[in-house]
C-alpha cells in the first residue's frame, strides 16, 4: 500500500499521461476528422526531436525555442501530405470509400521513408543532450526540472487545444466535421480548408511532443514507433474524435503502465497495456467517451 501511495509514482504517472495525451491528440484529430490511420505519427515526432536536438547542440538554441521550429516543420509536412496524397482522394467518391484502408498504406510508406532518410542523413546512432536536468525537491520527491517543464507545456498545450475547439469558429467547424461530415458540408463548412487545418494542427502537435521528449530521452530514427502504438491505444481508450476522452485515455494508460510495472515488473508492461486495450475493445469498443454507432 505504501508503494501504491508513493508520490514518486503519482508524479511519474502524471508526466507520462501528459506526454501520451499530447501525442494522441494530434492522431485523434486526423483520425476523427478524416478517418485516416496515420501510422507515421511517431516519425513526425521523431523529426521534431531531431529539430530540437540539432538546434540545441549545433546552434545553441534552447529546445523551448526550438519546439516552435519543430511545430512549423511538422505543420508544413502535414500540409504537404494532405495536398499531395489526400486532397484529390477526398473529392473522388469512389476512392473516398477506400480512403481509410489507403491511408494505412500511404502513411506506412511515409513512415519507412522518413526512418530511412533520417538514418542516411544522421546515421542510426541514438543521440541525446542534457538540458534542465538538475534536480529540484518537491516535498519528499526529487524530480528533474526538464520533466516539470514537459508536464507544464503538455498540460498548457492540451488546454489551449481544448479551448480552441470550444470557443473558436474554426475549432467548431472541425468538431462538426468529426461529428457528422456530410451535415457539416451541407451547412457551408469548407471541408478542404478544414482538412488542411486538421493535418497541420495534428502534425504540429506531434512535432511539439517530439521536441519535448528529446529533453529526457535519446533520439534515433526509430524512436517514434512505440509512441505511435501508445497513441492508438489512447485513442481507442478515450474514444474516436473525443478530445476529452484522449486526456482521460492518456491518464488511464499511464496509470496502468506506471503502477502495473511498479507492482509487478517491467517485463509485464506490454501485457498490461495491451491487456487493457483488448479489455476496452470487448467491454466498450467505441471507447470510454465515444458514441455508439447508430
């Protein structure tokens, strides 16, 4: 019981939850609005990590400034992906019916291309740097400053995205597209423009997450895949198209992972995570906050 109530475990779970929620939010936007399976989401994060790494080690730019460049690069990549790969397909009714399956193949190819291009340019060696890694005392808990920074920025970014979708016209248009695509078009919402914005925002959030994660973890061309899997688990847990569900799903996954590993061993991590994933699919396949199909 003492271990379960440990403040170290609670803080670790909150930090991991904020990262998972930020990663999954961008994925859920694209999947919810357009039904596209972006299995290259982790590779976009990886690019954001490299932007932060090279900006700090070569140019001496703080990762907290470099994350703006990472978001801009990721958003530009998202815009290019939509314009070249998906814009014409969404306008073709025959192709649009197969768009979800096609997107899996397209993004899988993009994932392989990004991994190999980065490997050729920067080699496959893992790289890391130290930034704000000094320890501070919070009561009885010692924690690195960079982890507190990641927690604060992740929570702030998630709150900003939630406010954007609740109070801005553009955000409301995206929500309408997620809830009922055909009806949204009938009331005058420009689907192409909204789709482009969704891609840019979803990719930008992945770039932000990658730049933050680079402050505490090593960077390599293959670091993105585990986060892609975690993001899909969080999306299924929270519910397709539910941003609030994404936050709860990220917290639930982090709690299961942190406390499950603490009470058993690290060898059971995958069993616990995917066991929860399968349980949710059986008990509530639409997710905790998803709506049942009618």
